[in-house]
C-alpha cells in the first residue's frame, strides 16, 4: 500500500506545523511526521511570541498548532523518518517500523519535502534539570528570556570561548554576571578577557564540578567554592538535526545548519527547510515566518509556477 502526498513535513515543532497549516490551507495534501521531541516543548512559558501577552507554554502552543493543522485537513502521525531519498518526481521517506502509522505504509512518497527537524541544546550534567528549566533557574536562550533575567545574579556555563560572547550579550540585561567553565584550559582570546573585565563580568577559571538546584536557584561548585546564581545560561553548544538534509546533498554551513535561498529552498530540488535546522535566528517566530515562506514557494512549485 502506497500513499502519495503533495508535501511531507518532517518535524512537528512550530516551524513544521506552521508550514503544514499553510500547505493544507493551500488545499495541498500534506503529512506531518513528528518524532515528538520538539525543543519548544521544553519551554515553561514563552513571553516573546506576539499575541500572547501573558506568555504561552511550549506544550500548549504545540497543542493549538496541531489542532489547527488537523482542522483544515492536514495529517499528523507520530513517527521518525529514518531515511529520505530523492526519486523521480519527488521523494520517498522510510519511517521507523515501530511507529503507529495506522493506514499509512512505512514508505511515504511526496512531491516536495519541508524539513523542520530542528536542533537540541547540549544539556549540562545536573540533577533535577527539568525542574530547573521549569523554574527558569536553567536557561538556554538570552534572546528568548534575557528580559526575565534582568537585574538577576546570572551565570554563563560554557565549554568554549563562545561563552564570553553570550555573557557580553547578557550584560545588556544585568550587571551581575559570572562565567563558569566546564574544563580547564579554555582559550579565551586576550580581547575577550579585556571585554569581560571592562564589562565587570567575572571569569571563574576553576572548572565546575557540580551544579544543583537549591531553593529555586542554581548552586555551582568550582575550585572548592560554591556560588549561587538566580539563573544559569547553558552555553554548551547545539546539535543541529541536519542529517537528512546532508544525506540528500543539501549544503550545510560550518555549524551544521542547512543553507537555503530566500524562499527556504535548499540546493536539492524540491527540498525546503525551516526552523532551527536552517541557518538563521533560532526563534519560534522566525521559524514560523520561514515556514510560511517555504510553504508558499512549495505551493507555487507544485502548481508548476516555480
């Protein structure tokens, strides 16, 4: 049994669901294959998505967006795309055999594909990590929630000199900043050290041995000392889920992000990318906007007009 779709969307985060919504409203047959690990689901409450004055929890946002897609005839299945290959007239995706695809075959054929496979932040080793995230004691994105950290005692945990850049970015929000390292010997450039000193940001050279949640704050043990911060930003890097795109021959940048044109089209014919897997600012609103561009271009392509 084989079913063919106008568009396959891989990934059910905000970008993937926004793309599917547009495509379904364009009256295109669209299937969303979602492995269920969108990092939007980690967000206790996002305050920088326009239209939600009181903020919205990530899980709630995904729930509302999924229902919107279903209401206009889109389909969503929980599965993982293991392989994606080009074929004549489009693509074929192989999904994991354990997924419940109901009436769908485990091989899905589509004329176009929108990859919205996202990325995941590298987590620090910390007990009660989920609770720390929920309370805002552990954070990942100063663009998202630097406003909420304003005036607080804030730490930046890093495993490379890139942590200096994040600390300097956060200096706009609070003067109470310290940088913590995960290992000895991180090579900060002299100009970075000068910038940190000029901004009044303390660099702790002793590696952190332990992080723990204590009374709603983060306690860091380093060099025989303990420091307590209202919140700690983890700057340990990000894992971009661009493997499917790379296998098809899409171009990646030095950080692993997929590069696209202004319509979110990769150099692979018929393959589009949006959200955190694509080069750009990792923000929900940006991912949604990019997905709208991609879906609009896919619609025109399916009509033979691009």
